[in-house]
């Protein structure tokens, strides 16, 4: 490496524009010296190394203000803490991108399977992404749109399904999704939770492909607390899925329904 390099040569060596180099100089990250005769900018070895570091940090998406602090302070502990924060941010972005990828792939799979002309774009995307107080709708259908699960609940059970109230049933179902994926390698398909006036106040039923596969009244004298109620419902749901596992395999949606 030369001890001093002109800005044009430095731009070519590091594959970075002159404008960017000048910007880093303007904000104080690097500095140049002037050639006495031509007044051209020259960058000494130490500044070139700084510029290489900046380029490296930019490649891992560190904010420029943090790059400035790391280079200026030369504090290894601060740098490690910053890297940990950046790693957490990247992991969150990966998770969000993975979720978006799943939604888009599911939408394409369903459209290809059922024909684009038979798909209501807005309705399907709502089914794929929406979680609100009355409905818990699928995250990732993967060809299983035909198979739907419904949990109907009596009026006393509404709070456990309402994320604006207790919402513990929604949270438990989300955990159940992870359990099913880890234990059975299946993805829980379209699931709706809704209140039903026709049911007794503490009653719930589970429907699979329009068939009622479970209908029970929770004995509040022996089952108290929202968590216990949610556990009762989700354990029943998991049992139903286990007994009908062939229905939930991707690309294998035909099967015989087994009632409880």
C-alpha cells in the first residue's frame, strides 16, 4: 500500500465514489492533505485504513453515526455492544422477511392451486395476515387453505380470545404452532376464533373442515383461571390435530376425518 494516494486512485482501489469519500471527509471520519503544487487531495496510509474500516462497517449495515463513534473512540467494548445490538436488529429483520416470504409463498401456492380467477386478493391476504380480537388467522398456509379450523366460544370465554382484554388463548395458540412444528413437523392451518351466541356461556366447540369434532362445556367449578381454560381448549385442539395428522401434511390434504 502506498503511503499517499490521490482521491481518484483511492476511489478505483476501493470501488467507492469520489463523492462518498468527500462526504466521509466532510463529516470528519477521514481527512486529506493537499499536494503543494497541484493542490490535489492526498490520503495517507492511516486514513486509507480508516476508509477501509468504514466500508467494512457499512457492509454489515452499521449506522454511520455509530461507525464514527467506533473509529473515533477506538473502544473495543463499545464496538462489541454495538455489534450485539446490530445482530439483534438483523435477526428481527430476518424474522420479518421470513414471515413476509411465507405469506407471499402461501398466497402464490393457493392462487396456483385454486386458480387466480377464484381468489379474492384482499380477503385471502386478510386471512393470511390478520390477527384481531375475534379472529386468529394463519401465519403461513402452505397449500392448506382447504383445511380450516374454527373455535367457537361462549360469551364467558370471549375475554380469553380478545387480545384487547386477556387474549391468553391467542398467545397459547401461537405457542401451539411452534410445538406442532417442532414435534410433528406440521404447520397449523387457517384458524378462526369467534364467539357464538348459540353456545352456553362456558361452552366451546372445535370445527375441522366444517365438521364439529369437539364440543364441551368448561366446568368452571373445577377449571378456574383463564390460563387453565386456554390449556383445556388447546390441548383438545392438539389432540384433534394429532388424530388427523394426515390432513395437515403439505401437499397431502385428502384424508378421512376422525371425530373425537
